[in-house]
């Protein structure tokens, strides 16, 4: 069976969660990087992008767009979406919470320098006072290894990715959340994820100022 092919920029952005989920599922994938405006125009012209934007993933004969639709398909296909409709609802609920906070983090590297301090403060406050306490409470309520059904799901993978990204911005942000730290360690030690976290994998680095400037030059 053909490997999934991912179409996106050479960055994290809205594709990174898809990379994480495929990696966790043990699925090898290829990347067709969009490096210039011309690359983007070609994809639009040939009809590959339904809404004229990436990410796009070629998988099982489909050209899927919209990040959540792609994540849901991968989760369902590789048994990371719970055993019944109730578990799926919880997994979706937790994943949407992750997405809310991740949306702010996605925008952070591309903000004007004068706006970054305020955004970072917002990320820290929302993490410590809203989202992380909520997830910590879920894990404490049932005492199980994973968020839903005591087995790995899309929600665990996406939350682990989020924890890594927030720690890059503030290394002490998980200090008061022992169960989240334990979840991150547990998911990170899964053989498929452990491989993805190694240098040289398809995981993308943090978008620093140099990267942002190069991206602007390519698409400006």
C-alpha cells in the first residue's frame, strides 16, 4: 500500500499534529514540501486543494484537506479513536481543547516582536490556569494511563505534542502537573514515538526568527 504523502511547508504549522499522529501509529509517510509560491499555485491549479490551502494529505486514494478531518481519518484508520461513540466524543472533546491552546502557539512565532511578550503571557496563563488543570483532573479522576479507555488515542498523542511545544516556551510550565508529566513520558517511550523524537526524524523544529524570515522571503 502506498505511503501517505503530506503536502505542506517545511515547518510545523498545521501539519505537525498529523506527523505526530502518523508516527505514533507507526505509519511511514512521505512529504512533498511546498517551498515557493509557484509550488502552491501548481497545487491549486491542478485541483488538489479543495479550499486552496494546505495541509493536504494523499491517503487511500483521497486528497484530504482540513486538519481535523485528516486527524480523525488517521485516528479511525489506526485504532486511535476509542471503542464506541461515547469514547470518541471524549477523545474529540479533549482534542478540541488541545487545538484551542495550540492555535495560539501556532501564531506565536509569526507575531511582530512587540506582540510576543503578551502572547507568551497568554499561553502560560491559559496553560497553567485552564487547559492543563483540566487534563490533569481527567487523569486523576480515573487513575488510568491514558485519557480515554486506558489505551492510547488521538487525544493522548496531540496532548503530548502540545506539552512538548509549551515546554519549549517555558521549561517549568509542567511543574505542578505530575500526571501530565507522566503521560508525556509514557507516550514518549512508546517505540514509534520514541523513534519520531530522535534527531533526523520528520519532526520539525521550532520556528525561530531565522525560519520566519526565510519563509517570508519565499512567499512574500
